[in-house]
C-alpha cells in the first residue's frame, strides 16, 4: 500500500515538500524492551485521568519498549487501572488534583529516551514551571501537547536552543494561544504559519485538524488520512503517545511526527470503515492502530 500524502502548496524554493513516508523497519530479533525506547508521558489531572491513559496506550500500541505515565497522585490509581502494561509515576498534586511546583523533582535524573508532556494537565503556574524545567534541563526529545502548550503562551523563547528535539502538537485553538493570532487567521494560512513558527523556534510543529501540517521549518508535509469521526475528545491525546513512541524507536523528529500523524489518521479511517464515524471513539483508534502499522510493514 502506498500512503498518499497531498502535495503541500509552495512555500518557496527553500521548502522541501515531503510526500513519501519513512519506511518502518522490522523489529530486531535480538531486541528487548530496552531497545525500543523508554517513553515517559506526563499527563492527566483530576477529571482528565483519561488523557494520561489514552496517551500511554497510544505509545504502547506504537511499539514503545517501556511506557511510564507520570500523573498527579490523586488520579494515578485510576490511570494505572486502565492498562496493566504501562508503569505509573505518582506526582505530588494540589487541591484541584493538578501537579504542584515540586513535580519536576520526581522527574529529575530519570533516564527516559523521550518525554511527552501536557495532555489533560490543566493550565497552572506549576505546570508552566514543570514545562520550562523540562525545556531547560531534559536531555531527551520532548513532545509538548495541550496544556503543556497553553502554559507556554507568552513564554515561548525557551523553545529555541535546545540540544534535543522539541515537537509541538497544537490544534488551531492551542496554536492561536501560542502565537496570539486568531484561529481564523491560522486556518487561512496553515502551512505558512506553521513553517514560520517551526523555523523561528527550532521545533517540529504539528498543526492538527483536517490536513494536519507537519513541518520543521525546512521540510513540510500535509497529511491526508483521518476523518471527522476523530472529532471526539481524546483523539489528540492518543496522537501524543504515538509520536513519542516513534521518537523513542529512533525515528528522526520530523519523520516521527509525520509518520505518527499518518498512522493515527489511518487508524481513524479503518475504524470509520468498520463501525462508522458517529460511534467511533479514541479507544477505537487504539484498536485499529495495529492494522495501520501492519499495512505499512507489509510490502
Ligand atoms: N479524557 C480526557 O481526559 C480528555 C482530556 N482532554 C484535555 O482537555 C483539555 C482541554 O483541551 P481542549 O482541546 O478540549 O480545549 P481547548 O480549549 O484547548 O480547545 C478547544 C477549542 O480549540 C479550537 N479548535 C480545536 N480544534 C480545532 C480545529 N480543528 N479547527 C478550529 N478550531 C479548533 C476550538 O475553538 C475549540 O473550541 C486538554 O488538556 C486536553 O488534553 C481532551 O483531550 C479530551 C479528553
Ligand atoms: N475532521 C477531521 N479530519 C481529520 N482529522 C481530524 C478531524 N477532526 C479531528 N481530527 C484529528 O483528531 C485529533 C484531535 O486532537 P485534539 O484537538 O488535540 O483533541 P483532544 O485534545 O480532545 O484529544 C487531531 O489529530 C486532529 O487532526
Ligand atoms: Mg488535544
């Protein structure tokens, strides 16, 4: 099966338009859980425990060797109960069930290959401190989503200059908060705005929504998998885990992002074919991810 990527519009001669997906190699017969990436997902808060579970399961279904979901201690037993295959790391919580400013102390010194942060965490100064600490001190690649992005609004300078990669996965509302531009202005010029932001801040930007744009400021792809059945809360949380897992398996950041977006959308299309767009939920994306991977792995 040849994955079909729509040709993005021209952003000038310097922009490389990417239409081919990177190949997914076979798993090393000698491989073990240490080979395929230790993925830490920092996510969830009271009322949004599902976000951590969905991201963790997205990473598990995408081949990560070891997945740990770090979440406020008040929701950790709930998150742990959803899936026995990831570990949980219990973070100190405040009265609203969100992480406290001491949360970073629990993450310091860990040996993760990739860290994803943000889904379902609730925006707070403590979360901003956590995300800024990760940006400043984490040596692993970072995937930042949802509330992890919201707390960076007005504080985006630390994005630039990291040694390791940073992937941001905003939907248009989150990108509007980050950039100060209206959603309408963003939607009118998605490729250009995403590419400019990525180049200026040295990140891979995944601007979600129909025709998700993936760009590192030099290369750009527009995804054509996915459907409105994915317009149900939690779909983006799954994507965060998928991209983190692919990064942990050694894909280059731009490749991990566009491959993850493709597979996520393809899982959605397979789910829609089977059970229809109306009834499908993000849990069905998890159920169809194996088929999406199999299609790419099969010559
Ligand atoms: N089960 C859970 O625990 C869930 C937790 N979630 C978390 O809930 C928090 C709030 O996230 P939300 O994204 O709902 O709220 P936001 O307020 O960030 O975004 C919603 C708004 O963004 C705009 N928007 C989003 N997608 C758009 C598109 N494709 N085109 C145009 N405008 C668009 C719209 O104005 C929309 O009302 C996040 O932390 C998120 O991770 C959600 O992911 C839902 C599931
Ligand atoms: N109409 C659509 N066509 C294609 N993809 C969609 C559509 N609606 C939603 N999606 C995808 O679903 C995901 C929604 O992510 P997000 O807005 O972060 O949701 P949440 O935070 O609730 O999980 C994105 O990957 C987006 O591209
Ligand atoms: Mg989201």
